[in-house]
């Protein structure tokens, strides 16, 4: 854990001196996020804002990831893989009930996984589970998955929010009245802040935090006012907030600096005629000064990347220097491609990293002769227009799902990228049970999409949180998009 202490400016010191005493209950926490979730069902949206509230708090999967990104049992107590890799058998946890009292068993789990792989279910992560061919209930608390091909990553992926186990009787209303098996149930929700309270019949240990409230503040000034006034205990993603470190000096607050899984990329729509040309894509990569882009963070320097892969993974290959900042090379490539008059629209979602980083991106592209029109979208509009309908040229976005390089094998993904070579390579990766061999193939995958300049790979988005100093148990790193409440507790009250 790293805590940062800086000298307060006089205005901040004056503000804190005249604040009323800050009092809070030792079983209650208020967490603030920037993005308001569109609904509360993580199986129906790619938006991490839903998972951050509900995953492992309200909903659970057969497996779960720890703060160290290790796979552990959740609703399954253990599992076994057949010698040929084509059968996974899960023993399920007994004595689990949903928040409405309905029991969990193999029939419920089978329904939920069948829904996960159903093309009509609307689950945007369904391709991750395409190896599942048949789901069998072999006993009341035993589930068997028959696969079309070995998938060594499947237990890991079953820990994602897209694969939480939902009950058939509540599946139609989970978006507004979510019912799960987790340690917290959702109080009546009107579309604004989300209030959770401890579920008394939870199968696991009783959490120290009994009540939690998630608020959503898009404006940085409003957020800092809420923190200083004692209205917020945690802002779970305090980067980039240039002045947030000022709060760290005051004894009530600490800053926890960690790493996330968010690859920040300039995503390119390969359906755009000009972006189908490799020379144009490479020109964009050379045009952007990634080191200067990091200045939006001011107090710390995120790690640059050269492909869609986290440096925290043992299979990571350093490709940062594949496309060095070189405006002259960018201009030459555009001339070779006959794209000197290229015009692109940069569609920006609302997070601060996109709002600020987009200005750097637009400036760098215009400096090599590309006309850039910037459009700012709300989060629902970005999901609808960019992610779902693919109506965009380029966009700046952070992909927060862990080890999601598989998206480059999806023909229907919003990049509109089609590579039979990458798809064949990904099939080999999924079939490879030996971890060192699989990591070698993952290195090949990173090199392939980097050489093909599929997107402009920028940096890893930091996972820094600001919180009251008495609140412990927060995850320093974020291997998945989730704010895990049951591990938090207060001290010093």
C-alpha cells in the first residue's frame, strides 16, 4: 500500500479547518463512481459501471477472482477437467439461497449458463463461452459442461460478471430489481444512487460492512466537495483527478495507488474505408505522442503499452516501441496511402481520461494533417452508437475486462476487424492446456495485432482510490471491474 501526503494549499486548509466533525457509522460506507450504471444486470451490458456495483456484492458466479487475480471457488466448491479437456464437472455449494428465498442448485445454474450461451440472451460477452456445447445436471448439486473444444481459460472466465448465476424467476427483472446470492441485497432502486444492505441468509462469512450506498458524480468539483464535506468515504477510481492528492494530507483521507486491467486505446472502426489501409492505421500510431498524453495524470505516470495486453500478466510482451512518436513518418504514410485529406470524427465517452485525453489525441492527429471533429457522448449514447451500432470513426476508451485480447477474434465486435490468422491463433490458445506454451502463443497474439495496428495502443489506466484512512480491506489493484464490499472494514472508530 502506498499513501501519498502532500502539502495543502491555503484555501484547502481553510476549508478543512471549518468543516464540522466527520462522523460515520462503523458498518456503513458510501462509495462514489463517475459513471451512472444504465441498469443493474451485469449479464446484459458491456458497461463496467454495472459490474462495479453488483459483481460479487449482489451477484456471484461459479468461480471468482481474488484481488491477486487467482481463480477460487464461489458457488462451485471445486471442479475437475477431463483428460481430453472436453468435460468440466462442478460440485456446487449447498445451503445457498437467493435474496428472495429461492434455493440455488444445479438446475438453476444450468438455466443461467444456458442463458449465457444463448444467442438471443443479449449477453455481450457470450463469445467468451462459445466452447460450451451442452450443460448437464448430473446430480442436484453437480453440473457438467461438455465442450466442443478444450478451453483452458473457461474457469477463469466463469468468474466474470457476465457469467454470474441468475435465477430463472427473477431474470426478467434483474435490471431494476436484482436478485442474487451475494452478501448484499439491493434496496428499492429508482435509477439514481444504489443502496445495498447485508443479506442475513448469506452462505458466507458475515461482512463487517452492513450497509453501502453507491453514488455517481461526473463533475470533479462536485466530487471534491463531497469528499471534503464527509459525504463520500471512497472514490474507487480517483484517476485522473489532478487535485485529489491535496486531500491526502488531511488525516481523514488516504490515496491507494494500484493497477487495473484497463487498456486505454484509440479504437479504430475498420469499416471506415481509409482505416482499412494498414498504412493509415500505422500513421495514426506514429502521430500520437503517448508520453505527452500521460500528462493528464500529473502526479503519476501510467505504464505505456504496445498491444492489447496487461503488463501484469506473465505472457506480456513489451511492444511499446513498435510505433514511436514520429509525425514525419505519419505524414509520409498518409501520403503513400493517398490520405492527405483524411477527416475523422473522434467520439468520446464521458470519463475524465477520455475527456482530457481526447484533446491531446485530436491535437496530435491534426498536427499531421488529419482533420478531427470531436463529439462528446453520454455513456448510454456511447454504448448505443459506438459499441452496439458501430457508428463511429475513432474513439478513446479503456477496456477493463481482464485478459480480453480474444475480442480481436470476434467478427462482430465493434472494431469491425476481421483476421482469419488471429482467429486461428486464438483457437490454438484456447486449446493449449500447458501454461508456458499458452503464454508463448499469447505473445504471438500480441505481436500480430500490434503489427497489424488494429488500434492505437496507449497505456494502462491506473486504479487509484481515495478513501477515509480508517477504511481497510479495499482492493489495491483491480483485476476485474468490481468494488468488493465484503472485504472492507472500519478501524479507529
